[in-house]
């Protein structure tokens, strides 16, 4: 495979999110017609999920992009179905719809599964966030809710939405001239510590300005409605509502090795799935501890390089060296945060009102971000 006159490498990408689309775009640029790519996606649209936090607060509706048009633009085949189980020996994916799809190279970009951790809390799910928080926002505006706690389980998923929702809630209460006490309880030792010291200080200042109290290095239980038990210490908070981040679990796909009881896919530094030749994984489904769009995109780029090399393309292997780029919404101005991902505390930490990455979008992806910007410009031009 990969030599002159040989058939293209048969590449199957399972998923329809950031990692899947970034990999498809990267493969187009790296390998061209040396690969024949099929995108196996369970939905019909790619939703720009990081902006969903604005919707409950009368923000604009989050943009969705039709996967069929994206597939047509980048020259990949789209199959609207989902992976059910994998037969790695035969190199065949079995779908929920009953089809069997063969592959030479497979990228698993399946995302994570969301589950509530606390029975007596409202667990956010960005797929239905507007519906979830609509009643809460109305109760705040009507003066029925005065104390809120925003909490996270441990190990925590991506923490940014918790801070954005707290800030946006505080802003809405202020606009409605309603007094609301808001507390964030987090296992982190500083607000958004994953972005490092400089960014965490800037976030802390933004939260203080909004009148939001943050309890760090604290684990919680929610034993009853409106009760938040704090550990260590044994103290508790009494509030009107508790809003929680979910627990995340991997896809637990039959035929794919799992690294632990949470079902995440174990990968090496080149995003190859352990013990499965020709199979790669990227994004929230993997066992890398940070779950974020910029991490998913970086992993997808690494996987694309590995797949391109399988197709005979002379491209050097990229080192796993992820950078975090995010925009914190809800303060007086959007706060742009950057760091090198080094575990619970990022290095090379920065925070400013202007991005230090390009393009300065919520999702920082080498190929996907410029594609989406060009797509938006094309649609905007067609409607003006």
C-alpha cells in the first residue's frame, strides 16, 4: 500500500466531533488520494458545543454544520451510522445499523459518555443545556432562587463550563437586580489550575469581581436536595440549587481494550491503540486525562500522521506536546487562556483579553478551525 499504482489506504473514522473532523481534514492535506476516507458518524450535524453555555442566558443559538456538506467539501464518504463492535482480527467494524465496514486503518473518535454523579443535583449536559437551565434562569429572574452551588466530581472532567455557567448566572442576576450568592466547589487547588498560575490568577480576579466564592481542594457529596457536604472538614452548604458537572466514561466498545473501569481507550504517545494494529484513537474517548477540544485536535493530528505513514507518505512523526487554548466566557470581556498541558498544572501560562493563538477561536484546531471560518464566510457571503 502507498506505492505508485496501489489502491488507496482504506481509512475509517468513527465519530463526528472535533477529533474526527480534524483527522479527516489533516489526512486530506497529508495524504491526498493515497487514502480513501469514510466518516462513520451517528448524527447529521457537527455542533460547535463550546458556545452552548450562552444559550440559557438569551445568547445566540449555537452554530451547527451539516456533516454531509463537510464530507463533500473535504472529499470523504459519509456513513450515517454508529460503531457497535469491533472485530480487530478481521479488521471489520460492525455498525448499529447492521453493516460491516472493513478498514486498513481505523480512527476511534467516539467521544465520552456523560453520567450524573450526584442524585440530588442538576447535572449539566451541553447537548440540552438550554432546556436544563431555562427554569433555573427564570427562577433567578423572578427572585425565587438566592443561593447556588456549582460543584464538580473527582476525577473532574473539563472544568471550564462550570466557571462559565457560574459567571453567566451571576451576570444575569445582576442584570435583573437580584441578589444571588454563588459558590463554586472544586477539587482543583486553584481555579482552572490546569492553565497554570498566571491564568488561574486572572480567573480568580474575574470570579472575585463577580462576587463568586470559590472553595478549592474540596470534594463534595450531595446527600439531599440543597445540601452540599464538603470534604475534608465535614462542613456543609445549604443552597437552593446545586449544579454539577457530570462524570465522564469511555465508550466501552466491544473489541476495543479498556484501560480501566471507566471504559476509556488506552493509547500510546502516537495515539495508537494498544494491542490493535492499524487502530488509532483521539479525543475524549481516550485515557488521556484532559478532555478538551484542543487536546482532541492535537491527538487527531498525531493519528493522521501515523495513518499517512501507513499509506506510504514520507511525513515525520509528530511529538505529543499538547497546548491548551480556551476562552472563558461570562466576565466583563472574554478571557483568553493558554498553557502547555502538563497535567493538573499547566506551564507557560497566559491570560489576556486578546488571543495569543491563531485563529483565536473557542476550538483551537490546526485544520478544523480555519475550515469552519471559511465555511462561515462562504455561508455569510451567500446570504448577503
